C-alpha cells in the first residue's frame, strides 16, 4: 500500500471514530475488575467448556492428511471425512468423563447434519443423558462475511443464519464466525462489520450472540479485530478470543510473524464473551509451555469477561484424552487461584 492510500484509509477510519488523527488505533482500556460484581463462587468467574475440536483427530481420522481432498469432500459428501473412531455426538461423553458440563461444537465435524432433525435430536438426547449442554457453535467453511462482492456477503449471511437455527435448536448460547474476506484492511473491516450487524439482528431474535474469533488473516491482528467489532457496534456481537491466534499476515508464514499476545488480549478484552484456551504441551507442573494461561485469563477477566473458557487441546505430543485432561485441570487450578485473588483484593 502506498502512503497516499494509507493516509486516506486512516482518515476514513478517523472519521468513523475508529482511529485517532495519528493513524494509530484508539486504545480501548479494559474495564477494571474492581467495577465488576464479585463472584460468589468460582464457577461465576468463568465456566469451563470442552471444545469438540480437541478430538478432531479421533473424529476425522486421517482424512485431513490430503487437505485438498478433505475440503472438496467436505462440500460434496461430508460424512466421508468422518474416518475416525469417535462419533461426533459422543463428545458429550468425553466432557462428562472430565466433569465438564458444557461442550463447544464445530460445524465441520458434522457438516452434513446441520438440518438433519433426527441426528440433532439424538445429539440432544445423548447430551441430556450425560448432563451436558452446548455453549458455542463454531462455523467454518462458509462464504466470507467480509467479501467485497455483496452477493457473496448476502449468501454468507444466509448460510450463517441456517447454522444459527441449528445452534438455536441445540440451545447454544453463541455462534462463532470468521471475519474473512478480501480487499484492503479498511474495506474488509467495513464489509465484515456490515455483515456482523445483520447477523447480530438475526441472533437477537433467536436468543443467541455472534462471536468473532481471532482466527487467521487480519482477524489475528488484535487491533484490526477490535476496530471491526467497534465498527459493527451491535450488542449481540462480541469476540471469541483465542489465547494463541495472534500473528500478522495470515496463515502459513515461515517464520510466523507474531502479534504480541498480551497486546492482543488487551485489544479484545472489552469485547470478549468467551475464550478459546488453546494448549499444545505441558511441563511437569501442569503448566502450558507455549501460552501463559494465567496472564490471558487475568487480562480477559479485568476487561469484564465472565463467560466460557473453552478447553482446546491442539498439540501432537500427547493423546487427545491426555492433552484435554491437562487443559481442563489447568483451567480449574487457575480459576481457583484467580477467584481467591479477586476476593482478596476486594
């Protein structure tokens, strides 16, 4: 981008109240924890949920090894990619065995069943039998909400609303979307914000909220995503903040160009309604070796977060069962510690 274009875009953002005259994003300070009501018990600080993605290998088997085939088949014959040993609906049994009573779902793990009433009814039955409810439904492989082509955006909104109806049927609280698209940062920001407002209206009538994850491309730039959410300006639109998805320039850069994690958490704290507690590996004391869970949780809590912390094991050195167990245990330990900290300070 040349300087003339950059200055013009900054001026447009300033006119929208998104950046200051300097061209830098306004600093949005998280709400102080002292101004929030004190939780009476640990579970009121945040609830722990289990991400279905923690078991994507058990569900997909080796179908993602040939990724081009996987994406093509997901669109044409989605049940063919379910080559693993775990029925996607049995995630509720995994959660129950860990003492977790909320499950966060991923649509591509059962892509062919969004409108399959008997399949969904069985899913709900299994969940009820395990004492488990559903929290977030994460949507991938849908048209881009920030596409420059208005027809694509309209199709994206329609397809997201179809999954929104599925989320409502499963009594989820949130629908997670991706702020993908094309064009400049400003163009994408405007187009995504427009779509998010439409999705927020649709969610409100269904008793849901729409959450955007920092999940690659510009959305993994915390400042950009904060600007997009502020531009959307809808009470039913917020952030599903991933502890690790902070980097510049999209997927696949080697070496990866990191966006500072703490800065990203600060950027998104005012908008955060659920977090993805992503883990990769653990030391002997049970601490995550890549992500500082305590700093991420404390920053979100100081910004007003009081929602779901979704345990998502993404590592390769442990089994999915073991990695997920350690993630849940770490969240429980930190919740107890942070609960005492907040009670002591106040």
